[in-house]
C-alpha cells in the first residue's frame, strides 16, 4: 500500500462559503471521496480602531511623561 499526502494552500478567496471535493483512485480503480465546506470570513476593515497603532504611541508617551512628572515631584519633596 502506497500512501501519499498532498497539501494545497489557497489564498485570496473573498468572503463566502466554499466546497472542496477530494477524490482518490487506486490502481484497481477503486475510489473514495470527501467533500468539506469552508467558510471564509475576513474582518471588515471598517471595524478597526481609528488611528490604529497611534493609540499605543500616545499611551507610551503619556506613561513616560507621567514617570518624569512623578520623579520631579519626588525630587522636590526630598529637597524640602
């Protein structure tokens, strides 16, 4: 018995339901088949957060500013 495995990568499919049928035939002419259904559902680009990764940049800048401010306040308290 010879077993072979094949893989296929399919890209670029738009949203929707797809059916794939695989049929295997041996040397004696016997066949076996299988059908699978795949649902492709890409996220809607309109559902993304406005400004994307700018929120991360603003958060980091805010945290750095807060740390600097707290260090400045702590330094003033130690002087008095």
